[in-house]
């Protein structure tokens, strides 16, 4: 009626919790769509398992390497004038907001994921200080005055959770959260572990009274 057309080349099927099945056939109109194990949506990679390790491993790791190279290039091009101040600005205003995109709802829930994120920040710090030695992470971050990235991400998650609690009950986001919270209270498992993860975070930080 409105002359709209779907682009089957930009459309895929993501089956949550299911293994790929070559015998399944998905149609959008008369066009066949492919199944995929992960899908990039609004800058976040969503895995069919809904585990966030895919986003960290496949997306953030490569993004961080490119941004580290970009940081080194920009600082060198600036002839290292005010290198630390300029590098600090690049980290906080450009790179960190890119890495923490949508972190309010994805979690680095494994030790390996935490180590990868910490390593990304560590390499950025070394690029700013222009050093090849291997100081401790605590010493490097302390010298730069940077909050550990995992702590930064957790602050963002807690802040968003508070916003979520105060959100109108008619918002779709709140409706979905209420459903997940109800299932959690009833002891039922869900594919999306947001409620489990945010509860664990609040307990760990002594904020489970929220």
C-alpha cells in the first residue's frame, strides 16, 4: 500500500537459545532470510545465547585496537604537546563513551571479560604515557587519575537501573523489566539475565536495598 520494500540483504533471523538448523527456512514475503548466531543492532552485538562475551570478544576488542592506533596517531600528530592532558580528553570524551555504549544492559559477567576490558584500558593508558614498560595497572591508572573501566561500567549500570525503576509503567522497557523481575521472583530462568546480573551487582556493592 505504501510502496515500502524490505531489504532481505540487511535482514537475518536470530533464534534465541537455539542451534542453527540448515533445514529451517525463513521467508520475508517471497525472499529467503538466513539464520545467524549473532546480530549487530544499534552498535551492540546480540548473541543467540544472549551472553555478552560475544559483544566484548567480537566487537569491543577490535574497536579498542583501532581506537588505540587512532589515539597514538593523533597524539603524535599533535607533536606530543600536552600529551597527557590531550590523551586524557580523548579517553574520556571520545574513546570511553564508544566502549561503554549500551553498557547499562550488557554485563562483563566473567573474569575473562573483566580482564579483556581492563587490558583495553591499560593499553590506552600506555599509549597516552608513551611507555613500553609494564607498570602495574593500579599504578598506571593512578598516575592518569582514571577510574578502572569495570567500575565505570558498573556505575553506569546502577545509574540506569535507578532510572528504570522510576520509569513510567506504560513504557515498553518498563513492561519488559517488570515481566523479567516477576519471573525472577518466581524462580524461573530467563534467557536475558538482566535481573540476575543487576541484582548480583547491587549485592556486591551493598546497594541491594534499591
